[in-house]
């Protein structure tokens, strides 16, 4: 995500650090091929917990920020599919790992895809269309 004066720089840096940790998380050399990397799943869950916790304070309708939220939505859907596939098809996962994968699925499902639409609907319901558009441009 590029730097902007819409989103605080410390939030952007925190996201970049979390994403870099996810990308740099490599499985151990004796990790079975094809088995899900639980360390990476833990990092993904922590990233989405952070996003869910801070979304209301940094949400914006600006182009670059909106593009970022769309990317997060697509990635969430992809991760849900991967985790569910691993959970229900891999026999090598023990009970502890299954519980954590289910917890991660719950966390990912709590991410609200329609957050911006809900804001728009409320604004449009209570305000005139022109005022609503002006507020969205400001946000």
C-alpha cells in the first residue's frame, strides 16, 4: 500500500511489518510437504485481528484506500478457501491445529466485506443525496 496523508503513517507501517512477517514465514526444513504452516496461519489471524480492530478509525472512500480494502476482501476469500480445504482434507492435522484453524476461520469471517456500503446506506438514508456524496468525498 502506498503512502498517503489519508491514512496515518504508523498504521501503514504496522500493516507493512505484519505483511512482511507473513511473507517471510518459512516452514521448518522437516515440515511435511503440503501440510499447512501453522505459524503463517497465526500471523494471518493476527493481521486480520488488527484490521478488524482498527478499520473504523482509518476507513476512507479515496481511490487508493478503496483499492486496498478490495484487495483485503479478495485475499480473505482466498485464505478462507485454503484453510477450509486444509482443515477438511488433510488427515495430518491434530486436534490443536484444527481448533486454531477453526478460530482463524471465525476471525476471517468477522471481517465485514460490506462496511463501506453500510456507511453509504446510513448516510443516504438520513441525508440528502448531494450531502451524502459530499461527505463521502470528505471521508
